């Protein structure tokens, strides 16, 4: 831009510059997919899920986008100017004036805290956007010595703030990635460290080496005493007998509910691995890979069969083909669908759960009596609730989550949680809602109205025309923003009123629905798929029996649980049932399985794909083309 004195748009439209850019900077070297072409097991990184677009959904790639970025300078400077050219209001001002109130988020009289916990768990399977650090690996001090660093975007705290005495909240930008892999002129993109697929990456890691690091003997995952996760990672230790937990995702220690689910699925893996080993002649490596495949399928089953029916309304699920089948195979895989997690999903829509954060966690006895509670800000990044007494309190934690109402998804978050969710070793506090708003600007997400238009929803021409907001929310938005087209997508989405049969408002319902459609239709290894990538009929029948309720029963030794795991127990509609009455996997269905190659190497004629006449002619060079 400096050399040509042209804008980013002009450069993009200039064939000469684009061609020169491509020739000098583009590296289109693609990984070989020979090992995965006929493999029953997906790669750890997500590579070669799509055999033509080999990097779609792969770890360490840029987030995709539904709408182009809107940087102030067209390519790098965060979205910080409004329609009138003036600076947008500080995220902290928005947090105080729009996203807080005299009352806290009301309790949901139907849903429970397992819903919040599972939402965070699935989010950690899909996305992790790392931030820029200093050359020595330390966090940037964006309110101090690193303030002038171009990767700093400190948040202004207004005078007289009710919580903060400082004038600045620390904020580092997300790590930049080249547009289109460096193959064409464009704007700054952001990295997703994880594979985009629902594949259990938060348990196993998103690299082959991490898979092997967690892999123990006989195809089991490594454990510590009490069948807990092994020690590792970084956390805050409040008791000398405690230790930090190690899992496939480094955020495992963030909250007791999250850590507890990690333990549950670690135990589930090992339970399944023992069953597979007993029924087959698989090697330890094959046992591990087959079990990982089964656990990934169970995640898809629970997410689309139990979680999405709570999150999204029936109409949008049906329209997007999100519901799972009760029998037979699903034949909807589309290699033209890009499953990569979109920037607006990772940065805004998936963060809807931040308004559900509970003010406390606790333990409940077998009689469902509360025996202890802990303030949320006191147990974040501290695994004590989970690891103390070798994990013997995890069943009591689960009963607390199962029977405690969740918070409704809306603009209000309890002040103590809203302001103190993240706390560093020096005791500095950060407002999570402010961070979410600033992250959206860092990533140059278009405004709320732009996304409403993309979703085909009514676009507000004034604050009074915000049809999916109540009167109080409209007033708060009007006194905070100068123009209705300035509203940040996270703010506009989180303040919408949810529809009766959905957990979120219409905009987030649209965005999340589209993303979960991409994750299903763009996954060659979707668990209901026929062929080597999926399961045999008998195996698929067994997988369809599994519910999250039964998983909690089997791994935690519970005696009773409600069938609808994401709803509060109710004598009329969701009674407690005996855990023994719920079905689980019959591993004998795997006893007939032929040995599966660990990395797709064919084992004799049985694994040769059936080719069409056209494909055979191409294979032997009679006609040009490919498949």
C-alpha cells in the first residue's frame, strides 16, 4: 500500500499486483492424503477430512468468515469508528450501561447447570484463538510498558467506574494469520489452534504427538490416582495436596464443571477401551483409535441429539437438517461445505454462555441436600473442588450441576462474576463482557445489523425498530451507541430476547445453526455416515442408545438421574430414574469387526474402495480427471 499509494480494495482488484503477490508469497503445498483416503480414523489435526480441500477444518488455520472483515483501514486496524467517524463507545462503558443491571440474570426454571458446563466443553472442542505475546513468551503489558506495541489494544476504563480504579484494562490482539494462506492480497485473519470438527479434541489434543502423550497402556488414556486426569498444565493451587490437571485442551482447569466433564470422558474412554479390547483382537494402538472414534461419535450424538434441541428451536433445526436419525444411515456429506469454525461464531455467538456463568458451584449428597458451596471467582483455575480426596467429591459436584437451575441467556451477568471471571497472580481483575466486545473489534466483525441482514432477519433502521429486544434493552442501547448500525454483534446478539423454544435470540440461533450445519454436512467422518468412515449397523445402533445421563451414571457411580440431562428433575415431566434402567453400549457388536488399519493402510482386498467405471478409467489413465 505504501509503495503503490493504492487502497487495499484497489490492490485486490489489480490483476498485476495479485499475480505478483501470488508468485512471491503463496505456498500451496498441500499435505498428502494417501494415508487417510480409505482410513476409518480421522487425523488428529483434522487434515484430509476433505480429500480435495485438505486444510478445511484443520488445526492451526485461520478462522473462516461468513462476511468479510470491516477493519477501519481495510486490512489491519480494528473496528473502532462508528458511522459518524467518531470512536465507538468503550467496551467497558457498554458493559456497564447495557450488559449489567440492578437485577441479575434470572434463573431458568427448566434447565440446569450441566447445560452451561456442556456448552463450554463443546466450545473447547471447536475453537481456541491464541493472543499475541512478547518475544520472550510473556504476556504483553498493554496498560504499562508495552502500551505502544501495535499488538496492544487496551480497553479504556471511564472515570468513576463502579468497579475499577485504574484507567485501562489489559488487552492483547489475537495472533495474525495471512489472508487466504498468503495466496492473495487481503486483510488480517485470526488463528484457530484446534481442528474445527466435533471429534473430542479437548480430550485427546489436536495433534498426533499430543494424542500419543495422553495415550497409556492397552489403548487407555493415562490417569492419576482416583482415575483422575494426569498432572500437568498451569493453574492456581490452594491446597498442597492438589495438582493441575492435564488434558487435550489447556483450559481444563478453568472451572470445576469443566474439569469434572473432562474426568467423566477420560473414564468413558477407558471404559470403552476395556470393552473393545475384551471383544476384539485389536492391538493397543487400534484399541485407542477405535475408542477415540467411538467417543467422537458419542460427542456428536449428545451434541445434536440432546444439546442442540435445547439451544436451537425446532424450526431452524429442521430447516438446516440438524436433527439426528433414529435408524439407518445419513447420506448428507457434502465436500463443498466448509466446516471450518467461522470467526463470528468463535468470537461472538459461542460466547452466549458467558451470561450463564453461575455465582457458585457446590456439592450435593445422594439425598440431593447441599453440603457445600463455593463462590465462582474463588474456584476459577483452581482444581481443588475436583481433585481433592482423589476425586471422591465429583459425584456430589455432578448432582449439584444436575439439580441447580441454569441462568437464562440475556444481557445481565452477576457483577462479581462479570468483573472477576479472569484474575491473574497479581489479583488484577478483568471484565469478561468488555473482553468479548473488544475481541470482536480486534477481529473486525461486522456490526449487529450487518449480521441480521445476512441471516435474513429484519434490519433495524432506528433503536426503536430493534424488534427482537425488549424496551429496556432498546433504551440502554440507544443511550450508549450513537447509531443503531454501530452496535457490536456480541452486544446485539446477547441482548436479544430468546424465542420460546430456543435458548438464544434469533441472530445467535441463525449463526449457531449455520455453523453446526457446516460441522455436520462438511464432516466426512460424521458418525451416521455409511462406509469405512462411519460404523456398521449394529455398532451404530448401540451408539444411538447412549445418552449423557447414562455416561454420568457409568463414570461417576450415580444411582439415580433424570433422563433429560439438561433439564431439572421434575416429578411430572423429568422424573429421576434408576441408572441401571438406562441402556449402554453392547460391546459384542464390535466383536465381528475386521481389524481396522491404524492410519488407513489397506489390509488386503476388503479395504479396496468400490470404484465406478469412470473412476476405473481415470485410475488406469484411459481418461483424464480425478475423484
